[in-house]
């Protein structure tokens, strides 16, 4: 049904030759199904069932709304239904719209994005730019009908630059399916960090594709916080294209109701002396479903690689489920690679210890759960984000934030 | 001089890679075989040859029908030329000159074969207290200790004999653990299996000896399709050993076995395998394709333990699994998989927890050398009803040489809140500091590697029955000669 809508939509649009190619590729292969290994546990069927429109409608956005959803960073880049509404003026940062931009892809959804996304933005950070404050990217979405939104951003971090981004969404409209593609080109000796704050409302479904190319001596960090949203699929790919790269991934997932979160990560170690670190923690309530798939690839001759991955989960309900697949593919011998994965509950003895000292069950459980997550929180170095994470976690665990 | 251990390690690895397969030879025994190819007539021929009842023939024909509609799976992390299933001889049996009453009547040539393999039947009979049911090219030719077992009511015989003598037992259990349509290779096996072993342990009986079968591919161009069925009735115990060696061949041979285990309430089955089919030469030419389906079902309080030492085969595709159906049932999987030269192994296990308080343990150790690829692929599934279930998995890989690959594909699915699952995996090579430590204390590099590899595998080797541990050690030596002490 959505495919028909897409076909109808493209008739009235001018497509470049690359876009046409991508469109044909998408139409040939369609949306991923559970028969694809990467989508084995993630069915798009329910999400795609709705009648989405592809055209955006306009709405009014005022400062009050922005204030409400902002975490209070100095620099704000605000999008309205995928179009830039306001941008920060920072020297050394250029933001421009392009129409035709080829980016790497990891699923047919990226092809679709390339073919039909109208607002592609390129954000460039100059050489040796040291951004003192993170840039907060705020997306406001509001449409009259159920909406299939394409977002497309290319980020270039010039060599020696230091860039931090924070991304947040706010959907005030109808059911929205977001298909977002972000490609970061992290040049030599630069530092790039993005925090994805995924507190969507119940009628937002998200497919987030983040691909990061890293050059020599660079560091890339991605922090993902999945707290709300009925359907979240994160595809996070790191390509280490030269020596001495570091990639860090951290994730906290706490979901309830019948929400669904799927994290797919992939680190491609192609050169020597690189490092990757991955830590994903999940807490699942009610009828939630969690999926984790972490793949680490060490190519032939990529020696002296250290790759660590851990995925820990707490299940708090019999109706919740978790499917996890930590995967290693290693073709070099002088490497240290490990992965660990656990699924369990709060330790009864610890709980008893706290209960016997006068904590209510809720508080005791909440504190122990927070302790379980703290390893990831301690890796965060931005005050606003730590604050955000603690607020959301306290809300989810129904304990007072001051306790954390 | 610090670089020295590295050099000697290289020399050592060279030695390993240049090692030819010791057990590669062919016995010249007259064989009776049919034309190549697979069709209904061939299945009818096999069935008739074995004088099988109609229900067995129907079972085979049904399987063939299913198989024809199936496609060969290609999801495993292995590359191999797909065998031409019409270019295989599906039945081949050594001509029996006369019925054998005792092992002494055995064909001298065949006996020599076993002797060269280091299996002295007499010796085992006397010393090791092992009953050996030797399968040579699909037909069992010697069975020992039968009478002693019969006293206890234990049935241990070729499955073809069981079909004749105990049809109701075979009919009741065959295809129940691994249904005909389970997968491509199990369907093929169900259609054409030539022979195999059948073992039945009655209620409350503890089998006094290790039951053991040696399989051996012999005739050129024949695939071997073994079928094993082990049934342990309530409260019984059995330890079953399976070991394989195959002669050297240039063309690829296909081995698609099916092993079904049924552990009734409170029964325990210990199934150990040492697999050393011909792995191909050092250029990756030849070697056996080993596509095996093994699965056991555990009822209440029952336990199934798989132990395997995989050193052979050009391609291995094998996942001994446990369905933990009953309450408090236990599944275990201990594996050492060694790959060298161009060998490829995609092996692991499935633990399906259905019953409450079910427990499973997975210890998988991979050793990859040369240009080989080893993969661990496992599934731990905890169903909603499997409350308080517990799983612990550990899969480690040891890489020797910079051209080999090691991969891990663990699938973990948990559907309730009271279960605990732990999984950990590491990949590394033998540390230079470890070697240095040994060298420093006067242990040569070769011995040091042996020590480290031995220690690395110990956890699994310790699980093998005593008699088998020797064999396992021997096979590890062949695969990584010089590396294992």
C-alpha cells in the first residue's frame, strides 16, 4: 500500500539519475521483511499497514514550543517536518541544502530515502574547529494526515575538529513513520559525538540509519537513549577506514507499554590498531519487545584490534521478550575481541538487603536498576544529557529523580 | 631474541599445515552397490534390500517427496561446491560371505583396517569393557557384548535389525525428535538412510558399559547416511560414543547423518563424538562434507549431554541440540572444533527451553589454523512457559595463523522474566607473554603451545569418557600435530 503511495508520489517529482536508480533498486527489493537476516525479529508489517502520505503540510512553530522541548543548549538547529526552520550562526559551521547527494546505504530503506527525500542537508565543520557547546538538533513534526517522513543529513567533520551533536524529536501530529539517514564523515584526528534522545510519543515509528566513516586517528561516539516510541529501529554502522580509529557506542533502553526497540550495530574494522567499545543496557516492562544485534567484523590483516561488546538486559515482565545476537566475524589473529550478553533480573539478595534497611520495594528496585545502568551514564560527559537521562529513567522507574 | 618464539611458532604451524592425513587409506573389500542417482526406485531398492516393512518404505518415500521440494540451505558460513545429489551412490554394502557369530570370523582385511585405525576390538572388549557395533560402509558387520546387554534388557543393534525385530519401538520414536521435514539433509537421510545404530535402555536400567560405534566411509563415491536412535526409558542411564575416521579421497564425500535421542523422565543420555573424517589435503582438495542433524528431547528431570571433538571434514555443518521439554530438564553441550588448512566448520547447538526450571550449559572451544574458518552458531531459546530457566554459554576461539577466521553467531531469545541467560565469547591468539612465560621456565615453544592448547580444551576433553579421551587426544594431535602434547 505504501509502495503504491510512493509510486504515485514520484510521478509528480523530478528525480535525478542517481535517485531514479535508487528508486528502482528499492522498488525491486521492497521493504525489508522478516526473511532478511537483519530483520529476522523485526517486522515492519504493522508499521507499514497505515495509510501514510508523503507530502508535508505546514504548521506553526513558536518559541514556546521550542523552549519546551529543548534541553537548553546554546546552539539550536531546528527542523520543521524535515525542513530547516532556524539554524545557529557559528563560524566554521556551514549548513546548506542540497538536492542530490549520494550516501552509503545499509538497507533498502536508505535507497528509498535517497530517492524521495526532498530536503537533504549538508553540515560541514571546518578544519580544527573546536565547538565549545554541542549543537542541539530539534525535529518538530506535525502533519494533517499520517505521515511518512524522510530525513537526510550528511555531516562532515574536518580534520582536527571537535564536534558534538544532540538529536531530539517532537511529533505533535498524527501517526508518523520517520525514515532517517545520517552519514558522518569523520576526518583525520577529529572527534565526533552524537547523542540520540529517543523519547517519541506513541504514534511515532522510527527507522534511524546512522553511518559513520572514520579516517585515521579519529574518534566517533554514539549514545542512544531509547525511552519512548511505539517502534524504534536503529541501524548504526561504523566503518574504520584507516588506522588508530576509536568507535564507542553506548545505549540505554527502558521501555514499557507495548513498545518495540531494535538496535542493530555494525563495526567494520578494516585497518590495524583500532578500538571499538560497545555497551548496551536494556530494561523491559509490560509487553515490550527488545532486539539487539551487534556485529563486529575484523577484516584480514587488520591486526591489533581490540573490540569489546556487551549487552545486558533486565526483563521485568513475563510478556516482555528480548532477542539478542552478539556476533563476531574475525579474520585476523592478533586481536582481542570479546562479547558478553546477559538476560536476567534484579538480584533477590540485593533487593532484600535494601528492603531490610527500609527502602520501599519500588525504590529499592529503582535504585538497583539505576545501578545497573550507571556504567553507561558514567560515560556521558555532557551535563544536560546526564540530566535528561536521569529524568527519564526516574520517570520510567517511578522513583524520585533526586535519589539518582 | 624476543622474536624467537614467534619464529618457532611459525615453523610449528608450517609443520602442522604440511602434515598429511595419517588415516587415509582404502580397504579393498568387495562391495555391492547400485547405480548412482536418487529416485523412488532406488529407495524401494534400499528398502527391499533391507527387507523392511511397508511403513518404513512409506516413511522413506514420504521423506523423499518432502526432500524433492526442499532447497539446500545456504545460510551457514561455509562455502563449498554443492554436491550433485544424482551423482552419489545411495547404497553400498560389504558382501557378507557368511553370518558372523563372533568377532574372530571378521574379514581379515577389514580387521586390519580397524587395527590400523588403532581400534583393537578384542582389546576393547577385554580391557575397556566397551561394546562395539562397527559400521563399515553403512552395514553393521560386527556386534559385540550383545548378550551381556540383552540380560539387562538393553537393545543395542543396527537400526535395520531393530526395524525387523522391534518394529513397534522404532515406529514409535523414529522421526519424532527430528521430523522428516526438519531440514534438507534430515529429509535426505530419512529417505535413503542405509543403516545406523539403535539403542534402547529399559526403565530404571543403568547401562553398565559405554556403547560405542565406529563409522567409516569406505567405497569411493558413496555417501554415508547413518541413522541413530537412542531411547532411554524412565530413570535409565546410557553413555554412547561415536567416532569416525575416513580414508583419503580426492572427490568430496557426503555424510548426512541423523541422530535422535529420547530421554524419558529422569533418564540421562551422554552422547560423545569424535569426528575425524578426511579433511582434504593442504590445498583444500577433497575432504568429507559433514552435514549432520542431531537432536535430543528431554522429558521431566531428564538430562542430555553432547560432547564433541570435531577435527575432520572439509565442511562441517552440525548443531547437536536439546529440546528441554520437561520440568527440571538439563541440556549440555561441550565442543572442541579444530579447523586447519582449508577446513570450514559451522557448528554449535540449539537449546530450546520449554519446561520450567530447565537448565543448559554450552561450552564451545574453537581452534582455527591455516586458512580455515570456524564458526560457532547457537540458539538459546527460552519460551514463555519455561519459568526460572537458566543458561550459561561460553564460546572461545583460539586463532593460530593470520589467514584463518573465527566467527560467532549466537542467537538468544528470552520470553519470560524469571529466566537467566549469560553468554560470553572471546577471540584471541596464544599470547606472546604466555609463550614467553613458559620459555622462561625451560619449556620449549612447541611444548608450550601444547600446554596452552591442552589447557584451553581441557574443560571439554574432561567431559569425554576415559576410553574416548585417548582417541580424542590422538585426533587433536593429527589436526594440530606438534601443537598438542
